[in-house]
């Protein structure tokens, strides 16, 4: 699989901002917040995997 440059920090910031906006909107369900938090956790796992893959390639 070809590795692409992904701006994990930007994605993380957008997810965090979206979660805060959803929390402020009283009309949205808790399911939406749970799904966004799940996405945030999956993003964290992807960042960890990406970092570990880079370290393996360079021999750390």
C-alpha cells in the first residue's frame, strides 16, 4: 500500500472542534457525540500505527 501524507493534527483538531460544537447543540443526540469520539479514538490508533511504521522503516 502506498503511504500518503496525512495531516493527523489537522484532522484531530477538526474532530475536537466538531465534538465541542455538537455538545453545545442540545438538539443532537448523544449517539452523534459517541460516533465522533469513536472516530477520534480511531484517529489516535492510526497516528500510533503511522509513527510505528515510520520508526520500523528507519530502524528505531
